[in-house]
């Protein structure tokens, strides 16, 4: 009892009072009685070395077709360890940055770092450049281990921050490593050395690095081994991003336990069907999910209706976000063996801190799933606002102490101090998680949310303040508030913002953020407000912000069509761009529209509205509102004739393109340069009878697959056969690589023998096959190949396809009828005016002298353009009303003009002429080559040249119905043409990945390395969901691969300068390399730059 009088002052804090009863204190001590003695004075490298000596031939890492043993992995890591030591000397206690994709080499690099007594800093190679450079500079890593494939897409200098760089896939690095000692590398590390530094989102606006030592990490890994003992048959899925804390246990727990880890391809994790198939094929026993992905995954499993799905799977670790009771119920209902371990933790606790095993499903779907009890050598307390220990049922902040807790944030003592507190009674150092929780009646921890602005997005920890600070870096944004919303099962960020003077479109703000933040931190919704709602105290009233339900996803507000013309334009827009309910103020280019889609849009407008719409008009009036108003003030032009169905006949006319292909084959004989091969991967038990039926159905469905070509009375004609028997070849590897077997499958066709299509089955394994197809270009084009493979997948899966309305014979007849129209004469006049003076041949320097350049000597080089560069380019295009093709064309033509020292050149563009819906889905040769004449004058500024290109390309596409073959004929008549007009090409495609899964078979695209090139140099840009992929196709008899690689670097450099210096003259743009050729050291730009 405390006696009080007037002299007593109350300066005792609440933290000094014990709010717990004696029984509660005793049970709390039992709850935190987690002491466990584990091995001391060891590192991950030490434990891995022990496993190497115990079972060297056991499989350690599975990476696709690779099966790497412990001995082989140890040897690889030794090689890299020696290389590291040679580069930076004794470096114990220092850090090494690693920017690689998940792979065997990535695992080996981490072990090599540990052997040197260093810690690793994982950097996602797909982060924006500015974030990568911040991580390098903040961590002060003396070395960056990476792959050339990631640096190839960077422009300008390599990333700033690392003093030394090791590209493991460079030939010079491999040679250097081969000269180093082959003796085992003795590990230099100790348990208190930093094992890794993982950066997490920071409230200061910049990420902060969490340091974890080997001792801290091993406490978690040893506990995992106690709780979930591994055997040599266990296989752990390595599927988490390298920059996320869960990747650490996936990597090292199996390697110190004698089990295996299997590296998952990035694309697999984005598809529940692919993920399910992969988990089963690899016989994964342990994996990790976040709830949002688990929900999608369960939906697929349920629809798959498999009796005992994934029988090898034992445990699934849920982390990153709270899991709902209904999700646990659904999982336990669908899976017979596998159960969920709901594990709570964070980067600061060396991955995990507590666990609750969901062996039994909760009774009520609304129950809160606990996060359980502390792991070994870990103590968790619920502390109140004044630091007092809360009794059961009372919510407070979860604070964690113990062996696994980080020492703090790298180089940030102030942040470290704020992140920790002390136990009010014992004085133990505790990490303040910022999470709100409590103990339930059974003394299990429950998680109830956050006390601050930190949220979880797809399992990643995101500080809302960091996102807000990035938004405020935009010069026109004055104020912002970022919140989370629920979209189905997903948590999304929404940004509310106010502008200063000029309005900022949501797409512009998104592009700004994509250049500085990882993709998961970029809001999916943007709402511009005139003012922020405020509380009586003058702070933003976040509860009063408007519901974003009516907000367009990353776009502007919705305005419905006002009249019949706008409604019909919106319908066409929806069909062409595959978007639902476009508003009249939505922007064509912002929705992904490009030049070639503009052609299709214009054709649909002409057919449905009777208005000849120029492509330039659409690019100048990019909204339905502006386009409709433009049409109202214009005049209607004559329509093209409608295509007509043809009756059965003995033979039919061919298109000009088909005619030229036939004539070339007569001159050059049979060869494979006009073949168009493709492949599908078929994984699972293959029903060969069903496969045969599906392929025969495709032959019956598409007339081009039953056509042959003949000279009849001196005229090339196509003959349509009622039937054409397709023989499916069976191919065995017989000791060859798959690419060798595929190359042997590709053979010449005889044009007078149907079908000009062959199919084969290449057996890779018992339940793993490739479906190979090959068609002649006279009956197909790029879209035809994609259509054929897609329809095969659909038919094999039991789908019913709509009938093909019109076939290639109707297209050829339509073109022939068009030749007699007045529109044809106008288009011919346009092209003859463009080429009234012939251009000079393209004078590109080559590695080898020009001789025979037959197309069967082709090679291919692929490179992804850096994400931040693509993001900047899209924003630049929006600002200047350019399509992606136009800006790439400008950069490519400037590049070639500097290499060739000429400012008049021709670049070819393949144009799909299925502009009429009657031809959609038809397999055939619908391609027309458009010869774009480019004149990048040295004195012209970049912006002037882009303006010219915008007009020039639009006009060329508007006249794109005129066949290139007819142009060649007219030029021969006028100029006695004897040289090729088109010696290089630039194409842009938006491929659709083929994915299909039935109960027994999974079908997916299989990339083929092309062995032919129609011209000496071509650039094919693929605008995919993963980014912008550049395929360089070239004659190996002219160029070497390193030369093409430098071309890719120079193209990126030109693009950057175009955006940075739009008012600069073309002569002032500089190349990064020039073209250093194999035979001579020629520097590009022999003229004044």
C-alpha cells in the first residue's frame, strides 16, 4: 500500500506497474520458455561443407533440366570464391551485391560470398535503375556479381555504386575463373559475420537495409529442422523473389539439411495452372504462399477436380499477410496430406518469429487464425502504449526479442534506435514490429493489423510514406495520400493527389513511379482531387476520401458515349483493343494502341460507319470524343469493296505476295528460307489418337492447309483440295539436343504438293513432348503460326471454335478486285511518288565481306530493354502523341544512318492485312511489306524528325493495301531496278502466350531459335507482359554476335538521348560503341557527329 501526502509527486510511468496476475505471469513465462541449445560457432558455409562430405553425389539444386549435386555445387561456389578473393582480396565482414535471376549460379554465388566471410545484398534485376543504384551506394558493396544479360539492356554507364563487377556469364570471366586454383576454398566466415542485408520499404522515403548474421539466420533454420525434419527425398520450392526474406530459407534450409531445392521459372509463379503442374512434376514437399496467390491457386485446384492433388506436398508456409479461416478450410478440404503452417515473422527477425500449425480446419469461416507461439530462442510480448506488458485479450504492439533479432539497419543508427525498446521488467532488447496483436485465452498470438502506415502488398512490406514521397517528387503534385483498398482477394494501393498548376494524368503519374519504385509499390488506382478532406485539426481525413470504386484503373474518369456515332466508335475500340466499356475521353495510346492497331481500327470504322478514316487522324485525335468531333466536320470518302465468298472451283487467283513467293522459288529452287516453324510443349500423358484428330481437324478447318500452287496457262494459281492427309512424324532425340532435332525436322516444301504443312512429335521424356509444326510462307504468316498453335491447344482441351468466315482465296480475290478501283490508283500514285528517285543501297559496314547472303545463314540475338527505359519511352510517346513503333523507328533509323553514313534509307515493316473482320482467325499469307523511306537529316532536330515520322508512317500505313510486289514491278519498269529496295526491317508484335491445361496435359509455348533471316539485318520488337523484348535477326555471313550486341547498346543510347535532348540535332546524338567489327576497328559516324 502506498501512502500519499501532499509532498508525493507521481512520476512513475505505467510501464513500472505489473498488470498481470500471478497466473498470467507464469503462463506468459511458459509461453516464452523457448530456450534451445543449437550448434555454435558455425556458418551456413560450414554446414553446407559438411553435407558435401557426407553425400557429395546427392542432388542439391534442380534448375529446369539441370540436376546439380552437392559436389558440383561446391566446386562451382569454390571457383567463384577464388574469383572474389582475387578481385577484392581479403574481404571478411564486407558485403557483395548480387543482381541475378534465380538459378544454380545464383546459389553458387551466395555460397562463395559466405566462404569469403562476406554477406550478400540481393538486388532484383528488374528494379528501376535509380533504386538499384541507391541500394549499391547505400550498402557500399565493393563488388557486384551479376549477369551480362541484365547489364546488356542498361544504357550509358554500368550501375553506379560498386567498385568492381563480375558478370558470371561473360566468356572472359569464365576464362579467368578457369585459371584460378582448383583446390577447395576454406571458409573464412564466423557466426557473428553478416550473412545478408535485405532492404525493406522505409518511412523516410528510401528503403533501409536489415542486417542478419549467420547466428541469427541459423537459429531460424535450426528451428525449421526441429519442427519440420527434412530427409534426402524432400524438395523445397525456390520460388520467392531474391529480394524477399522468405527466399533465404528456401535457399539454405535444404542445403544444410541434405535435401534439394528446385528453382522455379519466373513465368510459372504467375499462372496457377503452371504452378500446380510444376509443384507436382518436381514433387515439391515444402513451399510458401501469400494468401492472395493461394486463393487463385485453390480456385484452379478446385476446377481441376483431381482426387488427390499434389500427394508429395507436406507443408505450405503462409507468410507476409494474415490468412483467413475460410482459406484454411478450403485448403484442408481439397488437399489430403498438405497442411498450412501460418508463420509470423519479418526481415528483422531472421525470417520467422512464431508459428501456428493449421492441422485442423477452423470451425467458423470467420475465425481469426492465430500466428501461434514463438519459435526457438525467441520471446514475444504484447506491450501497451506506455510499454507495459498487456494481459491476454488486451491488444498492444507485438515486440520480439531473442537470438534471431537483427542488430539493426545498415548505416542508420537513428532508425535502429527508434525500432527497438526494452522489456519493462527484464530490460531485454526488443524489436518493435509495429504490428497490433494480443494473446488469446489459450496463449496463442493473434495478429490484428498495423499501428502505422505500413501495409502488406502481395506479401511485400510497403511503407505508404515511401510511396507518398515518390509521388511528391513529381513537380506538379502538391499533396497526396496513399491508402489500401480490397479488390476481390487482392490488396491494392490507391493514390489520391492534388496538382499545383497543370493537371497530371494518372498514366503520367504511374510512369513517373515506375521509374523509381518496384512494381509492387506502384498504386493500381489514381484519383485526382481538387482538395483534400481535412479533420478539424487540419490533417488529411483519410476516412472521408471518396470511394475509388468508380475510378478507372490507372486511367482517367469514365464518360459514357453521348450519341450513336460515339457508341459505335466505342464498340470498335473495345473490339480492337480488347478493353471493356471504353469512355469517350480514354486515350487510344494509353490503352496500348499502336500504329498497326490504328490500321485495324480505321478499317473497322470504314466498314461499319462508311468513313475512310486516316491513321494520322486517329493518332492526332486519340479519344473517342475528339475523333467523333473530327468526323462530324469531315467528309466521307469512298469505301473499299466488300470481300465476297467464292463458290467451289478447280483453282483460284493468288495474292501478289503469293505470286512473288512462287516466282522466287522458281528462280532459287527449293530451300528452307521460306519455312515458318513453331513448337508447343506438351507435358503429361499424351493421347496420340486425340492429337492426330485435332491436327486433321485443323487441316479441314483452314483451306490454306489443303492448298497447292501451280502454273496454269502461264499464271500462278492456287488449288484447293477437298482432303489432304497429314502424316505426323515421330522423332526421337537419339543423343541429339532438342534444337538439333528440330533443325533436322525443317525441310524444303514442294509448292505443287499439298499440304504445305507438316507436323511432328519430338519425345523429350516419357511424359514430355514437343509438337513441331512447319508451314511454307506462301500459306502462312507470323499470325498464322500463332493462330495454329493456339487453336490446337483449344481443340485439344475440348473447346468448340467459331467457324472461319472467309479464307485466303477470298482475300486474294478481294485484292484483285481492289486493283481495279480508283482507290488503287491513288495508292499506287502515292508510292511511285515516294520512290520517284531510287535510294542508295544501305551501306552498313559488316564483319565479313558481302558475298552470298542466302537466308539459311540466319542467327538471332535477344535482349530485354531495361524496365525503366521502357517506362520512360512510353511516357515520352504519350507526351508527343507517338506510338511505340514510331519512336522505335526513329531510333533505329538514326542508328543505321550513323552506321552507314547516309541520310536516305529504307526500312521494311510487315503489315498484317486482316483489317476486315471477315479474315480474323484465318490462316494464310495476309502479310504486306511496307517500305518506309526514312530521311534522318543530320541538321534536323529530334523533335522535327519525330514529327515527320508521325506524318510519314501514318500516310504509309494508310496506303498499306498497295502490295509491295506491285511496287517492285513498277519500279523495275521505270528504273530497270536491279537492287533490293528493303535490306533491313523493323517490326513490332504483341504476342499472346499460349497456355492451356487439361486434366492430364499441359500445353505451353516453346521458343525456337531461328536459323534463317530474310534480310541482312532485322529488328523484331515484342511488346509482352514481361517487358519489351528485342530480337535481332541477322546473316551470320555478314555479322558476328558481339557486333549485334553493340548495336543493341547503341540503340538504347540513341533512345535515351532522343528523350533527354529532343531539341538536339541528329548530328549531335552520340553512339555508345560505334561498330567495332571483327575485321576492322571501324568507328561509326565517319561524318561529323
